[in-house]
């Protein structure tokens, strides 16, 4: 039982890294980026093929980040310079990544047995906690910088960014590169954790990220908890729900439906909370 709980937490934390990447595009940039469904596999593909060929696992993760950032760059170029919608830009790059990922892996599934991974060098849970703490800390620090504030403003008010003499397109591309790079790190860690990379790994990545964000910010929304921390907690809870679903005897195929219903429920709860706040605000003004 204890081992199951630890495994659920470990996987939840890894998906927390992926959710942090989605958080940057969805919550900060207001950009529904489908690229992530391909980026997570790209990170896994790069990491696995490099480790199989004797590359240090940490270097493999760094290179996975760079690969993910390039995918984000491609989406940004399609959207900013070719004026393709945000959703379609992500879908086009995600579709192209399917072929690229197959070329990188040379097969639809690649195993890394008996190879050195970041988890074989240190304890699994320790490594995952260190990775997510480091990534979350960097995101929090970055968002406090001038550049980070400009990224936030880009998602909130593009006209204000222009009035400040900054290029909106550049900010969007930077955000997409950062987000997809982080998602690729999550993919690289996930494949090292599982011991294999598979082309089906990225299915529903955006939904998982959105579910983690919405669940986290609905259930764990407290004044003393940072939004990035809420996202991580949401990812862990989402993974707990998945584990409970499987242990209750539901087939794995049903979890996609349950995931959708969970997100819808979280949306409803979140919307009702906002309505209640508005009503309370109106009452206070009247009083």
C-alpha cells in the first residue's frame, strides 16, 4: 500500500512539471497550446535515444528541454508571423512532431533497460522533488522579473505591452518556448521513470495540464499558496483520482471520460466561486 502511494505521488509530481509548462501558456499567455501533446513525446524520445547511446541522463534532459523549446518556437512562428490561430498553430506543430518523434526514436516504442538514469544515481522521489522544486522556483523567480511581468501582461493586455514599446510576438514566442521546454523535461523524466518511451505517451497532455491547473486552483486556492504550487498539488490529486479509478475496477479507457467530467466539475465549482465573490462584492458596495 505504501509503495502504491509513493508511486502515485512520484508520477503526480512528474505530471506537475508538465502542468507547469501548460500553466505558462494557458494561464499566463491565454494560449491554448496543443503543441504539448507532441512535445512531451519529443522530450521522451530525445532522452531515451540519447541514454541508449550512452549519453549522461542529465545532459539528455537538458537536450530534451532544447528540443521542446524549438517546438515552441515553431508554434510561435506560425502564430506570430504567419498569423495562424493559436489553436491551429499548436495542432500543426503537434502533427508534424509525430513524424519527427518517430524519426528520433526510429520505432514507436523504445526501452532503456539496465541503463543509467537520473533515478539510478539518486533516490527516485528525491530526484523528482528536487527537479520540480528547482523548476517551480525558477518559474516563480522569473515571473517576478521585468521580463516575466511583461509575459504576464502579454496574456492580460496586449495593448499595454505595445504601449510599453515591447514586441508582443517576441513575448509570445518566448513564453511558448519556455512552456514547451518544461513539458519536454517532464517527458524526459517520465520516460526515465518508466524505463521506456512510447508514441502514445502524449495523448491528452493538454487535458492533464488543464485538469491539474483547474483542480489545483479550485481546491487549493489559499492566500498563502502560490499559483504554481496549486498547479503541482492539482497534478498530484489528478493522479490520485486516476489511481482510485483504476483500483475501483474501471477499465483504463474510462479514465479519459472521468478526466473530462472532473475538469467540467472543477470548472463549475470555479465559476460558482467567482459568481459568489461578485455577489458579495455587490452587496458590500451597496452597504
